[in-house]
């Protein structure tokens, strides 16, 4: 994307500033779990101080999705059964869902958006496990998948008329949404999403990944895993407005994947189960 005008940069900055702050408790959890010497009790202590996240985690752990033999009554027990990374991702999911508006002036379908994001996150984690060769943390892949399209939410809330125009143009002309945004707004959701991630104090590698996820530049192994997961989610039909047209003829995958998208999808295993996980988190997080 080229340079934007100072006027547009100011409008985008103001829109980003209006978004809710990312919960400090989850930021602290992410900081703790980046340390390989992190103790589970430290993470448990942070989560237990956030009653909303605690309730939602316990609710989903005791749901039919996990089918645990005994009722779980504490976050500490949850870590024992599911592991610290799963608990961290649940906290991240529910916090992110909590920031999403239930409605927006642009008429943007938040449910479709959420399903795309959660499915991309779940698949990105598996892609990272199987293909990153230790060069990208699978949990960072999950975070990238969850947050990569958040710029769309900023547009829907605070630049609704232009974003509605972009959505319509994308649908009517079978144009990738990020290209329609460039025409209607002068910038696309990758730019404003990166601005939001910077405001939320996420690592620079993640910010760059969000910024470049439609560019095809593959700035890092993390970006490569996100790109492939995004492609797979689109192929499965969870394209979140306008992305499917963009990837009808996707560019060649990075060399680490050793084949085309169909080959990677076959190697990942039960994609239906990953999508079901995303659906469960979506339904439980919104309730």
C-alpha cells in the first residue's frame, strides 16, 4: 500500500483511539507465557483476578465440547487438565470477543468475522506446529490468526459509510475486500489493524504480520503460517467478507510447505474438528 494523506492518517488514528483497550490481565498472561520458565501458578493468579474470564473459562471447560470426567471448579484445575497454553488461548479468545461490538453502523456481520478469526487462529496454530520448524511459536500463530483482521472492526465501527461502500463493491464486483477498502477509504484493514495492535502493545513481529498478511511478502515464518491458515479458512467457506475472491488463484505457497494448498490441508488432519473448536469458542464466548 502506498502513502496515505495526513488527513486520512489522523482519521485512522482517531478511530483506533476509540477502540476499547485490550484487557491488562490478558496482556500480562501473554507476557508471562512468553517466558519458558513461566510458572502455571503465576498465570492462574492473573486469571483468577478477572472474574469475567474466569467464569467463561470454567463454563467452556465444563461444556460438552471437552467432555471431562469430573466438574472443574477452579482455574488451577483447568490448567492441570488442559495445559497452560489452552487456558491462555481461552482467555485471549474471550477477551477479544468481549471487545467486539454486538452491532455496528456498517452492518458488518460480526458473527461471520468472529468465526473466520477463530477458525484461522485454530488452523494457524496447527500449521505452526507442523511446518514452522521452531521458527514461529504455534501460540503466536494462534494470536496472529485471531487478530489479523481486526482492522475491519475498526472500519465498521468508526468509518461505517466508507466501509459499507467497500463491502458492497467487493460483493458486486467480486473484488477482494482489501482492494475495495483502498478505493473507498484510501487504506485497507491491514494498516489500521497494525495500528491497533501497536496501540495494544503487541510485539513488533505480530504487528508486521498483521500489516503484511495480504501483501504476499511473507515477512517472517509467522506471516507464512498465518497466510496459509487464512487461505485454508477461506477454502472452507469462512471467508469473512470479500477475501474469497482474493484467493481464487492464490500465489505459490512458501517453500517450507512443500506443495500446494490441498496438500497442506490433507496433512493437517481433522480440519472439521478445528472448525468445531472455533464454533464452540464463538458460542461460549458470546454467551
